[in-house]
């Protein structure tokens, strides 16, 4: 298993540009999520999905869109990048969603370092 | 919502020393995990430990769910243990909440 994969590893955007961060997992996990990590802070939840076709907002959703058309993929879209979105982005997945009984151990991808100028 | 507090925020050790990191959480949880973020930014799963005690080599963890805290023990620390250690628990809805981490530096 490749686990959780993310592309690209690094990206530089200009203000106003759009882009999609890719996330895929091959563990047949139902739950997938996106986090951002800023200096000196823990990870903050942007959006999550409890299964294909179902998404919801996390703590810091503004400026980001997601969709989940397949179990494997969970892309994160920045429609109009802003300097405040400069951050490291992590994707994660688990078999069950946090808070549910069962296997909800979270596995993280390697991250995407995004700079918005 | 649930609060997660980690202590100490920073820790400097000499190689070979032992340490204890603490994670307090404000409500009962079904999921608690410890992660190590290495200097390259990678998040590495250490323990999935909503209750009880687990050991993996020089690392061990104990969660006392009834008292809402978890401890991560590092014995005979090595320079490769340096990085940031995060505790995380499930929050409201289907979210997963991280503490702010303990930054560990192990000196040779």
C-alpha cells in the first residue's frame, strides 16, 4: 500500500491564482480530511468527508472547496489564492470517522508546502 | 468544543536522558493519538491509545481516560527523537483536534 499520497510537494502561487491540491489513499478508508499547519501551531481542520459524496466544513474552511467523487480521492481547491493561505497542507484518512466506534486511527500524507505571493 | 493542552511547550534534553510529555483533554474521547513531526515535516504515527498503556521500543504511552490525560514517555533519548510531538483527539462532529505540540531538542 502507498498509504496517503499528496501532490505536489511544493507550490508557489501568485495572489488570485487557483489550484488544486491532490490527495489519494489506497486503504479503502471512508474518512478523509484536510488540515493546514501554520508556524507555532498545531494542525487545524479545513474540510472533511465521511464517504464518497459527503463533505463538511472544519474549523477553517473559508477560501477552500472540496469534493469527494470516489472513495480514494479528496482534492482541495483554492479558488483565488491569498497570502494568508501560505501554509503546509496535510491530508489524512481513517477507516472510520473520529468519534465513531471502530478503527478511526488517522494516517497522514507527507504534506504540501504552499506559498502565495 | 473539546480543548487539548500539551506540556511542556518546549523541552531540551541531553542525549540519553528520559522525558515525559503530557496531554490534557477536556472531555471524554474514543480516539487519542500521539504523533512525531520530524524536522522534515513528516507526521509519524506513534500511538493510537484512547486508554491503557502501550510500548514501542524506547517510547511508551499511557492514557487515563477517566482523568482525561495521556502521557508519552521517551527513554534514553537520541538526537533523532528531536522534533515536535503532537497529541490529538476527536472533537465535535467528525473532527480531529490537535494540541499545539511539545517541541523537543535532543543535544548530542
